[in-house]
């Protein structure tokens, strides 16, 4: 290692910053976040530092740097545009064994500022030893995405139990195994979901049971979005990586299923029209059974589990059976497919409201509240409407929509196989009959469809 990684406690300790410009202001802000007592030495202050001085958050000596400024300081930052002055500060600080940082001059530094991911009290620091600050910032950005902000709350909660756990387990190995058990169980996700009180209660119960307590499973009901893997949420991806078993349906893209933990058991429970591999009540019971085995169970659904996804039925069973669960929303097909087709669902000039309905046929009929659906300046989004498309169009026309109303059918939206067919209510069924169209599809009805031609940005193939 070129540098020894270390974290300094500068709380209420005097820190000297030489320089009054923007660069100095950035370093001052960092020192203040760590509760340092900051003194700035500079003939003049820029706007940011002057504002801090006027609020009493920093001290300021309106003068040039002198060796006497180094008395009783814990660390020094040189942030001037005078290279000779910066060198002198570095030498004089070194003579007094005071840690010194000279901005953008690693050879003059006894310490450097890393790129920081702040999840206080959890802090992650990334450094390239001054070789490439840009690379360090890029790595930090990746870590920002991978480390939930709630890790700070988790660390704080663990700190509250530290003394009790030390009293309960005298052996450091036992304490380590206990915390591993806690962190690999539901407690972490409870904190991430904002349920700290429940998490604290569970830690207390585990503490009373000791290391031999029964493992407790949990179910994660995850919306996988409309198809594009990049549309998954960070939380969805993280929980998929924790899964012991995953139940998935036919609308989950293979690329998304590949993101599940490699050694997780995969169980297909998909449905399609007139054919159910596993009935819904059987799926509900399977989730309960696997969770009772202490497993982390992922129920992966296309789109969003609460929009025509029967997610409510599944968690109703879990709640009744006392199984811990979380719901992780996904981008529903309406917003995902419309966005990728360049069709805004609402628009000031075309539509002030939008309604989602299912076009699923039951006994050869479609029973919808047509009067509520057909309203002025309202976009209608129809899920599962391919099989009954001709009947849907007829019903919309017979209940008051003009046969020339624009309509779009989006096939396999957000994926490389996306196709968008635009027509009118009167012509779409005949138009689709000439094409080989496969589910999943989404139908969008309304004046906003006229915007597709000019706003379509995602074009994996040719539109029809």
C-alpha cells in the first residue's frame, strides 16, 4: 500500500485551511461534516466561505499564512494557487509532524482525501493514491448505487445492542456468529424498509434464543418491470441476490432471471391464457411453505405486482400465516412501454388523466365500466388485450369513442423485440391480423398516440 487507510476523529479539534477560494470551500465543507473546528487563513474569502464565516461556522484570519498559524492544529489543508506557498506549508507542517494535504499535489501530502460514500456511521472511502481522482469518483458512484442509504440506520441499531450482546456472549466468535445470523436474516431488510422498531424487537428475541434459535424465512414480492433489465430497482436487484428460491412467471425476461443468485432454486409458476402451470392458491401456499423452512423467497413478477399482478392475494395469504414479507414495486407495463414507445400517458394538450384496465376475456366477454373509462381527454391503457382486441375496439366505439380515435399496440415493450403498431380504433384489428403479434402486448387508446411519430426514441426495429 502506498497509503495507510485511516479514519481521523477531528470532532471539536482545530483544523487549518489555507486559501479562500472554491477549492478551499470544498475541503472546509468536508471538515465541517466531521465536526472539525475550522480556521481559514486567506487575505480574502470567496462567496461560499464568506457565507460560512458570517454564520459563525468557521473562523477567519484575513492575512497571509505564517508559521505561527500551525500552532495547536490537528491537520492542515493547503488550497492556494501559489505553488511555492503550498510547498512551504507542506514542509513546515512536516517539521511539526502535522498531517498536511496539498490539493492536487500528492507529492506534498502526508495524507489525501478519498472519495467518500457517507452512510454515517458507516463510511466507505475510495482512493487511488492521487493517481486518478476521476477514477476514484467513478468507483464511488458505483458504490453509492450498491450501498443503500439505510446502512447507517442499520449500524446505529446494531450499536444500540452492542453492550447487551457482549454481556450475553463472552466469546468473540459467538458474537460474530450471532451478528452474521442477524445480518443474513430479516432484520437488515426490515431496517431498509423503515421498520426499525420491528427489527429491534426481532434482535431482542434472537438474543434471548441465542445461537440455536429457529431460522425465520421471508418473502420478497418483487416487480421485475416490463422487460428491460436496466429498469429494475436497486432494492429489487439486491434482494434477488439474496434469494434461496425464486418463483417466477412467464413475463419475467430471461436476462432478469439471470440476475438472481446463481445457486438459488428456480421454480416456474407462470400462467398464460386458458392454461395455468400452477394455480394461484397453490402459489400462495408454496410461498408460505418455503418461508417456513427459513428460506429467503423471491416472488418475481413481470411489471408491478400490485397492478394486475395478483400480488395483493399473495401477501394476504402471507399476512394471514404470519410470514414476514416485503413488496418491492416495479415499473408497470403502462409507464414502461408507453415511455419506450414515445407516447406520454398524460399531456397538457391531449390528456389530463389516464386509466388502466384489463382486456382479459371471461366467457368470451369483456365486462368493464365503459362510462367511466370513456371520458374526454383521458388515455386508456389496456393490459392483456390481444386476444379480445376486436371486441375491445367494438365496445369502445359502441360506447361513444370515435372510430378514428388513435390507438397503439406495443408488443414486447422495452425489449429489443419491441414493435409499435399505430392505427385507429376502427382499423387496428384488421391491421394486427396481417401481422404475427405475440404477447405480452399493451394497448394505448387516446389522442396522446399522435405524439408517437415525433417522440419515439427507442427503435430496436421498424415501427409498423
